[in-house]
C-alpha cells in the first residue's frame, strides 16, 4: 500500500470528525479508480456506480471502524465491499423489489453476492488468468466470448460464426460454465 | 386436443436467462432484466446451480472487459459530491430530533392559536 493511502486511512480512522473529513479527499483520490472498477462488475453502469460510491464514501466517513487495521489494498477492497458496498448495492434494488418474482435471497445473491476468491484478484491478475483460460477453449467458444467482451450483440456474433442467435446463446452459456470450471481449478491449484 | 398441447412455453430457458443477465450487466440495465422475469423464470433461476455458477463468470468478464468505461475523468467533481453528502449527514447528525422538534413547534403553534 502506498504512503498516501496509508496516511489517508490513518486520518479516516482518527477520532476527530474534521480530520476525518480532510482525510477523505486523498482517500477518494487514492481509491476511486479501484472501487469504481470493482463496482462496475456488479452494476455495469457508471452513473449508478458513482451514485453508490458517493454513499459508500459517506458511510466510511460516518463509520470508519472497519478500516482500522487495513494493511494492504486487497484487504481494503474486500472490507469495503463486504461492509459498505454490499449494503448500498442491495439498496439500489430494494426499491424495485416489490414488483419482482425473484425472492429476496436470490435477488441479494444476484446483485451483491458473497465474495468469491476470483472477486478479490486484481484486474491485471484476472486478465492474465482469464487469458490463460480463454486460450484453452475451442476456437469457436473463444471467438464467441471475445466478441461478446468487445460489446457485440448476439445477432452479430451469430453472423460472425455463421449460426443462429439461439445457438450462440447456448454456446455462450456452455462456455461460461466451462470457464467457471477452469477458473475454479486454477484456484484450487494455487 | 388437450389444453397442455396447445399452450407453448414462452418462458426463457436457463441458458437464455443467463445470456440475458450477462447482456444486461454488460449494458448496465440489470433492473430491466429483473423486471422482465416471469414467475416461472424466477423459479428456474432459483433452482439452477449452473445459472449461479455462470453469473460469477459473467461478472468477471464484465470486470475485465468493461470496467475501464467506468473511470470518471473528473474525480474532483466527484469529491465535491462526496463532501456535500458528508456535510448533509453531519447536519442530520447534529439535529437528530429535527423532525420531532418541528412537530413540537407545530403543536405549540396550534396550542397558541386555541
């Protein structure tokens, strides 16, 4: 953890309210990029991410106790997700919950799930792991996922692979399950 | 002809639900996906462990593929929003009985009138 972030964390957990407020700016500057990229996995929408993060930072300012003994960035991200982000993520969807058929438990699991080993890996590590897993896929499976990650629609993926949209959906589903197995195996090996 | 044979199942299959969820996550419209679920589809999701496994991968793909989109150029503006939020919470904390005192005032006003 860099010195700037360490000092900001020290200031954030100080008993003095004004000192905590002053420490917020360097803390936000040091962590905004990390937090918003992480949150984007769950929301996929930058405006929503910023709204949630505003509340997350205000919650941290109000109750910074959980950040007292943080020693590294990974631990910081895990703590912030578990104790601050998840609560806010769930609130985003609470207001529409009345009209949904999903149970409260399933909804929670879908929008703010329990933390998995993969969720806490840094983006660069994740890119590397995913790259390795993708290279083990069949060419057609890899192409479908790559196109999907480039933002292509199922229709254009189907055109590219010369197949139907229905077949593309099945291919993507099976490939995601295959990837999940590969990634799980990778972590067990670690 | 028996009724079951004439009714076709219009609910999405689990693989279609997963792909739609992943697409909604990618395009930032999860609420629309959630609202689109029928009772049968919600039950299908609840009982499929494969669906839950695949959602993890779709989140990972989302994080790797699209998270860069989320980086705001103006962090200073964001900080000013956070600061304003903190200030309003501070204000709220300073007057925890704000509502009660307002109600008390109106009661005294009413009493004074009568």
